[in-house]
C-alpha cells in the first residue's frame, strides 16, 4: 500500500530520503489529523492541503532526523 502512495506523491513531493516505514508513519499522522480536524468538523480538505501538510511534515522531519 505504501508503494502506491509513494508512486502518487513522488511527482509532487521529494520522498527520496524517506523509507517506506517512515512514509507510513507520516501518512498515518496526516490522515488522522485530516479526519479529526477537518472531516469530523465539516471543513473542506483538499489534495493541495494534503500535499502542503506532507511537505511541512517532511521539512520538520528533516530537522528532527539530523539530531
């Protein structure tokens, strides 16, 4: 399943330094946030917002991973 998401996202987000295990964790976290913060509250959640959240998460992850 992770490979499918990787294939879809690689055109939008650089995942070259992210393992499948880490990608699954990232997608689980973002998906949980999308459900709790947007879908359950009736707010729109777009693909662009999803990509923005992945990019932000990866940027933070890059800084955390270096320490």
